[in-house]
C-alpha cells in the first residue's frame, strides 16, 4: 500500500494531505443524472466534524455506532468518523426488518444509529420506541420525514454540531491513541442457520488484509476508478473500498443495487467487485443479444468466442506466445466484436473485476475470459476479513474450476473431514459476546472452521465442493451438494432461482423460479397463450421445456444426483419473505417449511 500501515482512523486525513482537492468519491444526483465529486479535503473535513459531533453527544471510546443505510457517500464518512472517535462501526443491511435491527441493536448495545432513507428511518424509529439502548437516530437523506421525533438529528445538523464543538483536543487525543488492537467493525453474519453472530474485525485484521491485497493486486493505481456496487455492509465491498481509498482510487457510490445496469454505463469503471449473480445477468444478456441476431451473425459470434477461448485460455493465461494465425484472427475479427460487447455493457475500461460471495459457474467464468473480461474470481468470509483466495489480476495462471490462489501468508489446510480451515492475521478474534460460538468455530489449536468443504491442488489453488451444513444425504445414503446442483440449473437462461430438495428422501427434487423475462417472450414466439404466470408454468409445453433444461444440464451427473421431479414457482425467493439472507443465500430450513406442500407433492408415489 502507498501509505503502509496507515490506521483506518487516519486514512482519510493522510490521503487529504497527499491529494488535496482531488476527488475521493462520487455520488449520483438522480435529478440531473450526473456524478458529483467529494474531494479528499472535503471528506477529511466532514470526517473530523462528524467525529467531533459524536464525541460531543457522548459517544465514548469503544462504543458501537450503527450504520443502517443503502450506499451513500455519507456512510463512508460516518464509518471513518466513528474510527476517529475511537468507536466501532456496526453496519446493518438496508433491507433489514425491525426484528433484525432490534436484535443487533440489543446485542451490540447501539446507542447512536445512522440511517439512510425513509424505509431505514421508519424501521429504526419503530425499534427506538421500545429500545433501552438507542438514544439518537442520525438521518442522512434530507428528504426523510422525521415525524416529530425529538430523538433524531439530521446529518447536516450533526455537521453543525461538530463545527460548534470545542473538543479538538479530545478528538486529537483519541486519534493519537489508535493501535492495532482497536475494534473497528462488528459485522453480523447473515444467519442461514440460527441467529446472526457479530464478527469482530480489529485494525490488525485490516492492516494485514490491505497488505496482502497490495501484494496480490499490485497493478491497482490511483488512476483507477471503482464502482461500489455491493452493499457497503458486506465485508467484500467494505474491505475492497478501504483498499481502494488507501490507494487513491476514485470510488463511485452506486446507491441502489437495482440501478447498477444503468450507472455502470455512466461510470464505465476500471474496477468493480461484484457477486456471481451480476455476471450471470451479463452472460444471459449477451447470449440473448446474440440469439436475437440473424443465423449468420450468430455463427460469427460463436466463431469469435471460440477464437477468444483458444487465445485467452490456452495461451495468454499461461504466458505463452499466441500462434501468428490465431493472433491475426483474434486481432482483426474477435477483438473488435468483443469491444462492442464490452462497450454495450459498460465494461470497456475493465482492468480486473473481483468476484466472490457465491459460486460462479465454470461456464460463465470461462466465457467472460474468452471474450476478454478479466473476472478476478475468489473466495472469502466475513471472518477472514474478506479474501482467502483469488485469481491473479494480471489475468494469468488462473484455473477454471478453482476459486483462485491462496492469499500470501494465509495458512489454509483441509481437515480429515474435508473442511477448509484457516489461520492467520486476517482471521477474526471471534464473535462479539459469544464464547459458545467461538468454541464451536475454532479448533482446539486455533484453526477457524469455514464450514466449506474443499481441497487444495499442487499449485496452492483452492477449490470448494459445497457448504458442509448444506450437504444432505438421500434415503439411499448418498451425499448431495445442493449448491452445485442449483448452480448447474441456474446457469440456464430460463432459470432465475432454484432450490434443491432431498434430505432423507428417496431422490432429489427441485423448486425452480423461471426467468420470466426470458420465458414470456419465448412463450409469445411459440404461440403459447396464457392468462397469468401461474397459468403459463402449468402449460405442458413449458413443463416440457424445463424437463429438457434439467435433462441436458444434469446428464453428466451421477444417477443419484439426477433431479427426478421439479416444481415451477410463480414468485421468486426474497429476503422480505424470509427465503433469503441479506447476502442472498437460501435459507433452506425456511424454504422447506414454507413450501412443504409443494415438496410433499413431489414425493407422492406415482
């Protein structure tokens, strides 16, 4: 890192001295659809003022201050202001419900809570009414209706409190006391099983995380631009943005995940971390576009992709010289076509795009590299301060099927049971106030148990087979990896979501949510008439379509892994209905309970 071992409490101030009035971040004015800059000097000014204000309203050293908001530049300011006041930030997902917020507020004993828009304010206000902890809500969006709440203050007014506060000596004293032992974040896991646990991340974790990313991602410079597309609550985006800001990368704050397809066309960043779902949508969109062209053009696209696959995967990634005839075909035929595709998706400036958070199919991973999009695929956890392994950003030596090379100085081993175990300076000290969970999460000799099954190859590349807790056993005694099955089926353009069923059952079945944006035009083209989506998914031709999808997608699997029956669903799995965690992982127990009738019908004897 350019500013080696800079404590997060000092990062903004250090960068302001270096970059001054150069933009640090950009936010979008939705009225004018323009991106407005926040300079390093202005960022440092606001961090100091908010830090002073927090101290003046009685935030003490070691307090936990919550941030419940969608992505906004003020969220990053609040985060660093908490650090300046020597408090820990507790980020909460913007989509959280009142019971979820109440649990975290009580567990972390949060007295001061930053909130973003009206939804977050209304939820927080509901919790505040009965909370013995919340003293003040700090409201970021100026359009929020405070509804006469005397225990709420606007962000703009908090800046004024900081301006008037006569406590410069106190904030300077706190800044001077920073150490590697400071608790910086408590990030609550999404809780696919049981209640959420607060992962404690100290400065020492971030110091090491930034150091090893500096080594692995050495091609990153202050000429780069990054789009913050994932929630800042997510450890992936959070750690990535700390890394970017520490390198002077200009960070564009994407406020709503639903807007990313629009905003990426406006920003066209060189860097952006994303979850596999983003690339699944890009893949589907590109293929839909190809299929909409005349047959001759489709053949030309496929030819170009085959050239790109040979050149990029067989030669470039291994540093081999490309044969002259292949190089010519790539330069004059494939590359110009790929550039058009990149530009249409806002990806023409792509340097490397980190991707993690779930399984990215080999098919999509290989396709993106074939057309020249450098997806830097990896794996990590909240408990490991994000990255455990990832591809090299130089687009070399990656192995399709793996989740990348293990990060420098991180110890990884596989237990006798096949579980991935971790040890190193990026690994959490444990869960907040949960000695019981700590005892369960760590081995007796200090290795953190990831809960993921996998293996390591001779070149130190890591592979995951599945979540150990997600593995289920059929009545025949065969173990099934549901995420693998779901990934295979979800790779198809006609499938939006899927949930594999089969624990202690005779055979495997699946709940499938169709990709209606693809299915409905298909039905129209085929002359299939229907009155509603419920009517559409019962149509024999549509059922036959999905039978073919499953048959073709699973033909290489073992017989006991084959999906014998399936049910198409009208409505998607959502966080609001409790089907998904905040990081969009399936809550399998909930799904089995809520869809018990549909599941039972698939196991009725013929």
